[in-house]
C-alpha cells in the first residue's frame, strides 16, 4: 500500500517533466517564426550584398514555411540565413533577451 502512495507522485512528476520538455521546442519554434526574420533582416542591412541576398532569400523561404506550419524547417532556414551572415541563431536569441 505504501508503494502506491509513493509511486503516484513520482509518476505525476515524470509525466509533467516530459510534457514540459515537449512544449518547449514548439514554443521556441513559434518564437523563432515571430522574431528571427526581423533580426536577420536587421543584420543583413549592414552585410555584404551577396551575403545579404542569400540570407534574405532564406528568410523568405522560412517565412513561407512558418505560414504553412513547418516551423522546424523554417527554423533551419533561419539558422542557415544567420550562418550566411556570419552569426548563429543562439547569438540572435541572446541579443533579443538582453534588450
């Protein structure tokens, strides 16, 4: 009987941990679709023309993927655009958090 009272809270805690972990990437992807295009465009404004053109093309593709519900694939396009500009997505998100 004591095992049941011990196992129920443990099972609930483990379930909550898995649900929280499953929700985080979706929230991060949604935030990426909302903030990354503007951040990348701001960086592209001061970049070399070839780098900026490549990044902006990737951003446009990423935005279309966001509209179609492909947030994970859009995140990959935004990451490629940031890389084309000589930065990465982690730097973009830390810049936003610091502001």
